């Protein structure tokens, strides 16, 4: 058994920590606010008017709306 088991558990916890966040955005056309994931895998449209708000890029999404808040 390794001597430093406590340090090993802490190192694993650091690896699993997520860097992605949820974001609250506002549609520029109808001012609807909605929450979406910061790294979307699909196109995000406004639920009210249908205007595209975010597009996937392979990493973080390209947001075409005002970001109001980054949620933890």
C-alpha cells in the first residue's frame, strides 16, 4: 500500500474537477433569458423566437447572445 494515499486521493479529485460551466444568456431579438451549457455539442436556439444563440466549435461554444451570468 502506498505511503501517500491521502495525497493520491487529492490528486484524483483535482483531475475530476470540471472546468465547464453553465451560462445564462439573453436573446438579442426578443430579450428572452435562458440557461445553456458553456460547451454545447449542438446548436442552441432561442426558445421563444428561434434565433440561434450558440454554436458548437469542438470546445467552448460560440455565443451569439449577451452573457448575463456564469453559473457555478
